[in-house]
């Protein structure tokens, strides 16, 4: 791990990083993501997948994918089975479309192969570079609102309401009290520029929760050999012939897997790398293709082990805020996921209320790129605003980007500023996104 003159595997000196800060950042990222170890099996288990096997697959796929991201792309991005896509696989593909879960895993594998082909052909990079910089800035802000909203919801500070959609939660509830305590700690440490403020706040809040008796978890029976129930159980032949017509069912499923993962991934990469200062002066992300290749491989690894699409996590921003700037952050997070494989049922010992303050704080700090947007120009402001608000309000980075890209393309057309040679891919994307909206409305 030598780093002379900024060289070495992780280029620590060139990025102003240290081993200690990277280790803290990796641990912070892991703790903010650890909920997936319990949540992913709970979701996929409702579709009939063995819960213990999915817990093992979640840990292993997250560990392997995050380490690959660190070693190959040198990016502080951790990966795990994606929320939203796991629910789509469980409730729509398996339960709604009556697809056997091995066939669903086969579809996930095919989508991973498709991702890799598109990446090697340069299509995914072209798509990212076709999105204007002000929309990418809006994505960063939208992701900040998104993860802050997740934190507020996990803390019970914001709850659902049939009258007003959302409302203030019960501030006397243990989770809310813990989260408010953690928010004061992380904010106080941050204003004093204390290294590892986020991680310290998570650990102190967890300790308070344990002391209050507010942490309740019931580990499920777990056997390290449980993975055999889902590993290599995917059914590729069934996926390609689903519905009795070759390829008919898989086309519909792949469309969703491809679209959601593609645009969620674009948004996450843009937001986290921007916050880490890894974007160049022209708004490009160095090493982007390597990141996308790892993302593709991660999905295939997840399908082989027995879980839904594996993708980059927006919670990686918490590690970046803790000082993570290189792939060593991702390697540390991945190593902790591999260790968690041996104690997967006990991951719930870190309460959501303890990680919520970290997400809220990081969300606030991710508002900074919004100053790059020219809010006085309606052609820029409206698409940026739609991107910004639709991400948290629809709980989807993909939906936010879709609204922003479509609105920008329409406004350019109305204003007569279209240049086919420069803007052709933007309009191809807008047409595909409009078709997606029409498809969603019709189903």
C-alpha cells in the first residue's frame, strides 16, 4: 500500500487521504448500510427464498462487490443488494407474476450480463456524459434529500399520515429520542472538525440505545452452510423461456431491472464522487468505466449467490463525509460485510435510530452542489427542480432523473436550441423515458 508521490494501489497521498481516515470511513459506510443484512432477507423471504441463505448471500455479495470496487475502480463506493429492486423482484416478479424465484434470479443474472455489454460498448458512459451538469448537480442535492428523508423516517421523526401524507412523529418515542441525541452529537463533533464524527455518533447512540433497553432484535436461526440453498440456484433457461414465449417475460422484467439500476447507479455515482471531490473540472468522473464494470459484475455475483440486483449505495456518502476518498474505504466496508457473514443475524444490534443522524447530517451537507445551478434561468431551473424533488418524493433516483431529463429535452425543443449532432442521445433518452412512463401508466 506504498504511496510514494501519490502512487500506490489507492493513491492515498494524491487524494489527501490517510489509512486511518479511510478505515474510519469504511466502518462508517458499513454501519449505515448494515440494515440491509436484515432487511433484504425479510423482503426476499416473503417471496419464498430461504431467509438464512439470503442473509448469507447479502453479506457475501456486498463484501465481494465492495472490495472489487475499491481494488479495481479505487472509489469510496460500497455496494449491496439494492432496496427497491429487491421489493420489485419479490412482490412483482415472484408474487405478482407468479415467477419461481430461481427464474427471477436468472433474470437478475441476464440483466448483469446486459449491463456489462452496455458498459464495454461505452453506452453507459455515453448516457452519463449526455446528462447536463446542472441535472447531475440536482441529482446530488436530490440524493441528499433522499437519504436525509430515509434517516428521518428510520428515526420516527417523520411518519406517514393519511391526512397530510407525512407528519411529525412522536418525539417521546425511544427511537426519536435516540436520533435527536445522535444528531446533536454528530453535528457538534462536525462543527469542531472532529475526525470520525459520524462513526463516533453512531457508536455513542447505539450504546445509549442498549443502555435504555431500546434495542430489540431477535436473531434468526443461522447456519453458515445455509448459502447452499440459494447459491447457483438461478434458472437461466427458465428466465429466457418465461411465460411460454421465448424471451417475452424476461424482456419486461429486464426492462425494469436495467432502467432502475442504470439510473439509480448514475445518480449515486454522480452524487458520491462529486461530494468526494473526484469529479474533474469538466464534470467528468475519472475511472467511470471501471466503476460501471464492477457494478455489472456485482449484479452477476449477487445472482449466483442468491440475491437481487447488487448496486452502489447512496449511504457511501456517509463514509465520504467521514473522510473517505479512495477505494480503501470500500475495501474496509467490504471486509466488514465479509466478517458479518459469520454473525449476520446480529447485525440488527445497531439500531436504525443510531444510523439515522448520520444520514440526516450527510443529507444536509450534500446540498452544496445546488449552488452550481442557475436558478434564474427557467430552462435550467425547472428540470433541476423536478430532479431535486422527485427523487425523495417518489423514493427513486431513477424517477427524479427521468423527470429532469425529459423536462430539459422538451424545454430545449420549445426554445429551438436543439443541435442534433450534440443532443441526439439526450433525445433518445427522453424518448425511452417517455415510453417508460407510458408503460408504467398502462400496467
